[in-house]
C-alpha cells in the first residue's frame, strides 16, 4: 500500500497513514503513546491525533477504534469511520503479526505457545500464565539472531492483554527492554512492533494486507 506522511505541527507529532478509504483508517502508532484517552491522559493519545487529522482533512466521520496496542508497543492500529464497519470487523478474525526482539535462548526456532493468561493477583496491570486464565495462543518464528538477541515474527490467535509479552517471558525469552516481564525497572519502550494486518474489507469483501517495517530504534538494536 502507498503511504502518506503528515506532520501535525500543532501537536509536534509526525504520523503515517498506511491505509485510508471512506470506511477505514489505519495508522502507525509510535511507541510511548496511548491509543485511547483516559481520565489521566486526554489530549495526547492516538485518538486525539486522529480527531485532529479528520479536522484538517475536513472529514465528518466519527472515530471508532477497532484494534489497540500497549502504550510502548508501536505499529498498525485500525479505526473505523462508521459503527457498522467497526461491528463487522469485530465479527471476523483479523490476522495480526508482530516483530519482536527477545532475549534468552529459544526452545526452538519456531513454535506455538498455548498458555492461559490471567490478571496477576495484587496487580491491576500485570498479567501472568495461570490455569485459571483465559485461553491464549501465540505462534513465533525466528527471523534472525544476533548474540543473545533474536528477532521474531509473532502471530496472535487470541487477544489477551500483554499476551506476547507474557508468553515470551513464560518460555524464558522476555522482550528486550520489557521492564515489567523481564528485568524489573521503570517502564520504557519494549521491543515489539505490530507490523502486519490481514482482513477482509467489511464493505467490499476484498482481502487487505497492510504492513509496516520495523522502526529504526528497533532495527538498530538487532542489526547494529
């Protein structure tokens, strides 16, 4: 797909629209940004920037987020312009693939992780593998290896909170710089990027594939 780059000087923020038509908008979210406004943070989220983009373009559509990412995960996020489109997308399984850099030694160069995930007792943020959790499946495949780091393609088959982060830590290979599930410390940019979406367009039926390359900050970690 062709990309359109737009710089919002008022918010000092550059974003990339990776796909847009009268029904959908797919945007590359930078790490460090929330997708949705919260009580504590309202004005600097991806939702707010999309609203400003609509205003700039003279678009009268509403904003209906279809997918979400953790604050410190970068990558593709889908917004529907109509509630009907949002509903139709929620009724199909969108193929979601990520690029992640992990530490440790993988048990194999590819594999399937099936481990139920639950909220960790005593925490409102952290998740853990638990027999009392909900079913979760993540597939992984090695792309390249550099010393103690491995670049993986990861595919979600379920959408549990922090799923990839929890599953990779579960097999002893937490994401690089994941201070919640790896080495404890202040939360920062962990090495995870949502790079691929595949789904049937809810209005046209055409199968769309949208991809977004590994960002420079993560590229430098694994290749330099």
